[in-house]
C-alpha cells in the first residue's frame, strides 16, 4: 500500500463514528499480541491543555535520553504527527507497514472498530516496534471509555484543566465530565491533577480513594513570575530558576507547571530526569496551532481553541499581548460545539469577524456562524472557504493590525496553507 491507499483505509467510512466501550480495541490488540502490555505510559486526559502538556512531558523525557513515544489527537498539519518518537513523526512507509499488519485482523472483526480505535491499536504496535521506553498517551475524548484506556495502570495518570466540552457524550455538569476523565485512574496508581475547581477536585479525590490511587495536585505558586512576549514565555519556576517556554498563551505556564510536576513524579519512580533535562527539554518543545504566531506586520495568530473555556483563555492571552487593540478574527467551528459560549468571550475584542467553513464533515456552515455572530453586534462577513477568508482578511488588514484565526484545530492546516500561499 502507498500512503494514499493507507490513509484511505484508515479513514474508510466503515470505521466512522463513535461507539462507547473498550471491547473492540481490546479484541484488536489481542490479535496483535497485546503490544500495550509491553509498554510504559503517562496517560493524559482533560478538557484543555492535554496536547501542550503531553508535548512538554515528551520533550523532556527525550532530552533525558529515553526513547519516548507521543500519541496525540487530532493532528494539525498531517496525519503522521499523531504518532511520534523523540519528536519525529511516523514515516509514510512505517505507517503503511503498520496498516498492512493490522488490516487482516481489523477486517474480520464482527463489530468493526472505529477509526480512533483502529489508530490507537496501530499506535501501540508502532511504539513497541520502535522499542519505546515510555509513551505519552493523550486521551481522545473523556477517559473512562476512550480507547486509550485499555492500558493497565500507567506510570502516571495526568488530568489537565476541566471545562465544558463534549457535554452530550460526557454529561452536563463539571462533576459528570470529571467522572469520565477520572476513568483513567487505575488501581494502586498515581494521578496528578490540575488544581482549581473544588467540585472537580472532590471527584478526583473520591475516585482515587476508591481505586487506592495516590492523588497529587499541581502547585502553581511555584511560578514566581513570568515575562510574556511573542517569542515565548520566560518563567521563574522554583527551584529551577528561569525556564524558557516557547509556547504562547497565558495558560501555557500552567500546562508547563503540570508537566514539570509530572516529570518530578516520574523521577520519584526511578526515571533519571535532571533539572537540566527539564530546562532544556521544555526549551525545545513545539506544539503548532495553539496561539502560534505565523507572521508579523500584520501579526497573524493561529489558535485552536474550540470550547468556551479555551476561548476565554485565548481572549485573555490576546488582551495580555495587545491590550485594547481590536482583533480581526477568522472563525470556523464544529457544529456540535457551544458556539455562542465561544463567541461571547471574543466578540468584545473584535474589529470584525470573517466566517469560514473548515473542510470537515462536522463543520458549521459559515453562513450559520455569521448569523450567530451578528447577534453580538459585531461586523461579520461570510467568506465560505478558508482560502477566501484568508484572502479577505488581508484585504481589510493594515501592517499594524492583529489577525487571529480561531475556533477549531481541524482547520489549522488549511489556515497555514492559505497563509503561506497568499
């Protein structure tokens, strides 16, 4: 199979949809010899900040000399970035080979796996083939019934910030959502949480006690000060002194603090991770599509915030960097999101909105999004495609303006391509 045939097989309509339960993933992994049982994991769930936290942990582990796998969802630029080892994507040839090996087993399953389940099983086989010392494993959605949760007790379970997202699947309250995320807490394990909301912490405390797991909380007071520029964030973080974090957004220091705490807990389990590894590893971390500056004059920011909590953090980041300066927004969203809840946080910052429809079956029609924005009393223009939207925003922007493309991780590759081709 060439790479186009491989991707066509992975994305085949046969695998589409979401079906709760771990049985299909377990069946497929058994057919593959249970590669997951021969690997060690840091398992990461949460609403916001999962990807950035995973990227920081993986970068430091690689810097410390460990062969480190990284499994993330969704991809931003190309499918291969879903599976990385020491910062390098799985190659087209490796991906095709893995699919050739997994296909005979998936094709004969009576209850066909979903696409995410297929990819998760494929990733486990890949990471074992690369002899990974440890894998940083990001949950797709929720935790309890997510296909990544087929693993046994990980070295560490990490739960990032909790907010309202996927409420139809996970439940209407923060406690409901937290219970689903807490499904990754295993018997006798260690779990690290992003401290903050009392009702959420109570859920984690209760489930940790039920599972006989040891609960750890992140101490954000260790961030003594921070200097934020468009080139990165300089943190004074006890006891390491200055740490350069090349990820932007006011929320990123907290994700980094969560990651550093996770790494310290791994060190307590025998992993050899020095202060130098932490500082040098974080300095090299890359995570595209999250408050990423694509260019200057005008400033063009690509941000994948896709729920109200994430959008609120993005609005605060924009105000931190640009004060009262009004922003030109290009916006495209998935139709199943709390779109009004997202818009309300950024509408006060907007000079105008340009709406687009990402090339994704879940995307909201750009005209319908424009109609929603009109209710907030902000100028808006429906441009349909991402290419048209990027062209239009540059017609309206001076070199002193700020442009922010926002609303979905799924259109990041389209935005980047349209920006580079303009």
